[in-house]
């Protein structure tokens, strides 16, 4: 039970203000369909965190490699560029299907979670507790506790702040994270 509760608390707190929470808000404003987005977050998190908990200490050792750190940094910068590109959804809102929101969320969350602090925390928790099911369940609950409200509030945020401003702000955050990660990988920080 300690593994479940600790995993839930650690990831729920680590996820607040994290890039995947920002992604949840962006997807909510883009698709305006909360349930497929929530299902995509759940599916991606279950798979990603189960693998992370299972791999535990072996994967934790790989995460310290410089090439992996550079790849993560470049993925942040790529995400910044992608965020600036308007979706067809913004022009033709009616053409977005529920499967589109679900599959987009599933793939995006799985990929963005790679190397994320919550994934690293899940790896460490899996290595510490050696209880893959409890750790993966706890970290998934933590992700859902942080991201489900973001999905439901994302649409309200966009009513107050235009999507273009949200897109630019998100791109700047991803760019900052990418540059910060590059500096860390190069041991400049």
C-alpha cells in the first residue's frame, strides 16, 4: 500500500505545471472533447508507466547518458515548433472525430512522457519498491489527478485567452525547456 500511495503523491505533485499538463490543456482547447482526451491520457500513462516501473533500475541507468539527454532537449524544441503550427481543426472544427482526439492524445502523451520527470520518478519508484503493478497504478492515478482538471479547464481558459496566445505561450515554454535541457546536457548549468 505504501508503494501505491507514495507513487500517487509523488507523481501528482510532480505533474503540476509539467509539460504533459500543458499538453492536456492544448489538446482540450484543440479538440474540445474531454472524454476521448482523458481516455488517451489514461491509456498512454498506463502503458508508459507500466513499462517504466517494470524496467526500473535498468532504464534509470540509461537516462543518464548524454545522447538521451540531447534527444530529449531536441524533442522539446521540436514540440515548440509543432505548437506554433495551426491545426486544420482550428479552421474546420466539425471534422475532428472522437477517434482523432483519442489517438492524438494517446500517441502525444506517450511520446511526450518519455524522459519526463514523472517517468523518471516512476522508474525510480519501480526500482525502489519492486512492485510494478502498485507503482504503475499509483503513478497513473497521480497523472490523472493532475491532468483531468486541466482537460476540463482548458476549454474555459481558451474562452478567456485566445488560442493563438496559448499556442505562443506553450511554444515559448517548450523552447525554454529545450534550451534548458540542452544546457544541462552540455553541463553548462
